[in-house]
């Protein structure tokens, strides 16, 4: 089967619909309620546009539903192709080396859509990569300290990057512990209903 590369927002919308069929308006509401736009640039109009795109690509399917006296609305559910694309893209997100971490954030947020046997090796690989990055950063920091021509602010940038990597390393260890010890990682929407 051909892999489908999706944007972070497309992956997010597929993950939401995978947990529970819903309308585009419901997706907007969940993302607004969870302040999603604070870390991933998304607007309600882009969500509606992406939902149409996902439907055209046959990753979700819409069905007209009428509830009581309310007008009909389209409820979307994920297709088999959508499930495969979601899993491929969540793996890609967890493997991401994106400096701003948006892809990893999406992967971590929706890790519940992958099997434990898939997630743990990906997170172990991430830990190994972070440790290598921190080691390289130590080398850079040593070189910066040895070079009197580099201003103080330059050394602060190197230190800032190291602290971010150390925080991500700690968070990844905590995520692995949560996955190994509890079932609380197996859902996203349950806590937001």
C-alpha cells in the first residue's frame, strides 16, 4: 500500500475521527477547547478545508445525519485507507527530527492510535538520538567556551538548545514509563468529553 504523507493538522483530524465519528464543527470545538492553536497554527477555516481534502482523498467518509429538529449535518468517520495513513504518519511524527517539535507533539498527543509494540521502539530510538544530540551539544559548548571571539549570547543559544533536548529526553522517558505501566495513554478524547 502506498504511504500517504500528511500535514500535522491532517494527522490530527484523522486521529480525532478515528476515536469517534464527528462533524467538522465538532473537530473545531475540540481543538479550540484544548487550545491546539497555541502550538500548531490552525484556524477553523483551515480545518473545514482540510476535512474536505481528507474526504476527497478517501481517508474519511461523510454521512448526512439528522438529529431531532436540527438540520442535517455531515458526520465523518475514518476509512481503512485513513487508518493506514494515520498510523504511517504517527510513526513519522514520532521519528521526526523537526527542530520546532510540532510533528513530535502531534505524534505524542495521538500515540494512542499505535500499538505498544510499535510505539516503544520508536521512543527508544528517539532517546538514543536525543542522547547523541546532547553529546554533540556538549562538544559545541566546550568549543564555544574555548573561543573568546564568540559572544556570551552565542553560548546562551547553545545552552538553550541543550536544555530543550534534555527536557525532551526527560519527557520521552516519562512517556515510555506511562506506556509501560498504565493504560491512560490509550485515548485522547476520553478526558475531553
